[in-house]
C-alpha cells in the first residue's frame, strides 16, 4: 500500500457486508469518498451491489463486488483467502443481518436459527479469516453494525436481539485480543433508520412516539459514525458500542 500523494490519506481495502441495503450502501459511498477501495458484498441483492460498484467506479473511486452467503463458512473462507492473498483487508464493516420477527411463543426454530446464523455466525465467518492478515499489517478497523434492539430488547425480536447482543459481547472480547496489534473493534447500534426494511415496521406516528428527536435516522448518519471509527482519528476508540438512535436510550 502506498499514499496517492503526501496530502491524501492512505487508500486502504475495506469490505462492507450487507451492502445492498440502505445502511450498507451509505457506508460504501462514504468510505469510497474517504478514499478507500471498497469490496461491496451482497447475497440476494447482486444487481443492487453491481449498480453500487459501477456508481463508485464512475465517480472516480475503486470498488468491486463480492457475492456470497455469509452463512456458508467454507465459501467465505475460500473467497476471503483469495482476496487477502492479493492484499489484506484493513477495514471490515460487518453489516449483514436479517429480520424474521415473531413473538417468542410462536417463533419457529428456523426463524431463530436463520437470524442468528446470518448475524452471529456471519460475523465469525467473515471476521475470523481476515484477522491474522490484518494483524500482520499492525493496523485495522473492525466495525459491526448492530441495533438498539440488542441493548433495549424489542417485542417480537428475541432472535434478532439475541444475535446482535452476542455481536456486542464478541466485539468487546475481540477488542481486548487485538488492542496491542493496532486494531480497533467497535460496534454501531442504530435506532430506527429510514430504510426500506424499517418503513413497513415503523409508521410516522410510531417514530414520533419512540424517538425523542421525532424522526428516523438517515443511513448517511450511520455511515458518518462508521467512517469516523474507520479513520485514524478513532485510533484510541475500541471495545465500544456506540448508539446512533436520536435519543432513544
């Protein structure tokens, strides 16, 4: 890796999972604007991923697509080993996650397992193969996008709250393991954000009741916090769960 010029920050390789959704897309755009090369990950949203890659490249950035299921451990390992053989990923944003809501007495085992598989096992399947190559560079940022539900709980989301809460605990423990290696590990826990996923669950009257600021957050507001944590300015911030929720908690 080298600097494009003495006045520009180092262009690092960043991987953003779950980038076909509103928050992931905003994070990719912001990190690309900050000068990083972006691996845009998606699974079912391959067309949206390629559109974002094309947009970033057309605007003068560097981006490429990575299409895989984060629950497929062997496929993840093979794909990531190929990537780091060329160049280590130094900024990882674990944003992949799904909802499959139901009140707990009526929750199917498949709903429980699938939500934990994507958010929690996906965290392992993506992060673990990238950790040692990142350690060798003595610089890294691991950032997971979680949820206010992991902190407060939410009716109908026992599976989702459990998955994201486990990522919080993993974040704190991993930050301790990597603190002496120049790598920070943090989580960003959004509240209600104006995305297609949340629109069906939170009508305006519910947002006004739940959020002291009386509005949903914008994906770009989440991306701004992620970008800070990915920057040199956040070199002394690690093991933190940062809420971005309009004052909900």
